[in-house]
């Protein structure tokens, strides 16, 4: 699964790790994150994330 990077703060969402502190289980692809999910570091919305090359 592809990792995604926040363009605001450079946080990397790794689907293999998920975001357990915010209720996102390991193995959750970025596309399956709820629309209300925010970057855990800066609070940015999903639309400012881009796929990591």
C-alpha cells in the first residue's frame, strides 16, 4: 500500500501502521480513511495529502 504525505507538515500516513491514536486500524488504505480524518500532527484535511513517490 502506498504512503501519503501531508504537504503542510510532512507527516507520513503509513497504511500498514494506520493511525491507532485516532481510531484508524493498521491496514487501512488512505482512500478508506473517513472524510473527517485529519492529519494527527497539524490537523490538515485529507485533500492536502499527496502520494509518496
